């Protein structure tokens, strides 16, 4: 059975409020997640992401507002709601001492599966998340990537219609992060609705179709990932000419040819650099070719993914308030 994408909302949140003393962790949040889609909730540390997930999982009772998941009210129908969701992320519930198989089998039994069904489902999920060979080893001996895959497998045992992924790749190396993304994409292709929280614009881009940006318990932007990306640029090209005095001339050349995109290039005199938002490989090639053909001597050229700071700056004109920021990945470009 696959669930197909419809116009119905799997998650509806209206005016959700949760305060911890003076801290307004959620300060009136509205959001919808359509069935069969992935909503990315992007925000810095302390934005309220985990509080949102915990409210939607019935682990926390909101102070005000309403939220329904698969039609069940988080406050009035917690038991029914819990049966439709899967949760994984920062606080995964894997028992370190048990093997991968034992963990999954136990969860199956907790979900009222018979012994035979729990065994079958555990084997299925181990196979599905490429853990069959490691099935008998204690989870404490798993690598970071294997642990995340076991977390995902655990959250899928009960065939949830709605899955919460709370910062599923924070702290993982890039290769393992890619593996987790592949798994999530596969689950989504099978029709699960996903609410994904993340601090990485790149992760939201990879996995989500729509994006809600949160900061200090408030939604500060909402829309399709492509719309928000067009504002920010998918990547940023940084060019440093040998002669900084030529920066304005470079910016003008890009403006004349329309190669600097919707947002335009930015000259940063302090760094002796020009920043160009890049949306496509064609644009990147054209910019590099143009600068070469005009004879600007280039000291440094490279691209990086926009950091959360740059995203926030583009959307709100303000820096984030979070503490841990700017996970910027750089790659050199051959000029
Ligand atoms: N149980 C709690 N008691 C007190 N303050 C909390 C609690 N949980 C979260 N907070 C505070 O609420 C805010 C939002 O936290 P959280 O939802 O964990 O953010 P995020 O997951 O986006 O990093 C933070 O300021 C955090 O310190
Ligand atoms: Mg969190």
C-alpha cells in the first residue's frame, strides 16, 4: 500500500504557544504539512524546533493554540495520534546494550505485534536500512551512520503515516549525511509525510518541498524551497581580484550582462571580494568565463553553500540570534 500525495493536510498547527518560564519557545506558530510531502523547519539553535516536535508528539502539552496530526488533536486524542507517528532525531530511543535486531524486535512487541510479526518486521527493516550484517552486534558498537539508520528503522517499525525527523544529520560527517538523505528520500517516495527540522539550508533543499523558517519561537518565512532559494541563491561565488581597485568594474561587468542574478552581486571592500549568488551551473560557468575574458587578474575564486546566516540575512535583513551557526562548506572552482 502506498499513500499518495493529496491536498489534505497531515499536520495542521494554529497559534501554537509553549513557554518555559520567561522563554517563549513557541510564540504562536502556524503551519501546514500536506499529506505525502516533506516540510522543512529551518532555524538556529534554540529556535523552538524540538519544542514543536515534542508538542506534535504529545510529549509536551502546549499552553495555547491547536495542532492536529492525521486528524487527531494533540491534546484530546494523544493515544490515537501516537499510533500514527514515528519520531527520530536528537533524542532517539535506541538501547545501546541491545543488538540492532533486539532493539527493533522490542519496539515491534511494544507496538503489540505478535512475536512472529515483530521478528519479521525487524528483519525487514534491518534489510531495508542495510543493517542485516550488523543485526546481532550491540548498538553501542555501531558507527554514527549506522546508529542513525537504526534510529530511522526504529521509527518505521510501526508503519507511521507521519514521521518527525528532528535534526537527523546534525553532527554527522558529509558522507554519512548523504546516506541518511538517501534513506529519507526513499521513505518519502513510499508516501510518508515528513516534518524535518534542520539547521542546514542544504538539507532542507535536498529533502523538503516547502520550508518554514523559525526564529525565537516565531515563523519568519514560509514558502516553497525554490522560492526561498531564488532569494538567497543556491550557492555563493566569492571572487577576489589581484587588484581590489577593480572590484566595482567587475561588479559592473556582471550587472551589464545580467549574470549577477535577481539579488545582484555584493562588493565587500574589507575582504577585497565580490560575492555573486549562483543558481545554476550554466550561470557559474558564464560568470567565470566572463571574468576571464575581460582580463581581471583573479587571486582567489570559490563557491560555498549559503550558511544559515546568509539565508536569514536574505529573508529578514537580520542576523540569526542562535549561537551555533555558519556551517559553510567550501569548494574550489577551477577558473
Ligand atoms: N524543558 C525546557 N525547560 C526550559 N526551557 C526549555 C526547555 N526546552 C526548551 N527550552 C528552551 O526553549 C527554547 C527553544 O528550545 P528548542 O525547542 O530545544 O530549540 P531548537 O530545537 O530549535 O534548538 C530554548 O531557549 C530552550 O532553552
Ligand atoms: Mg532541537
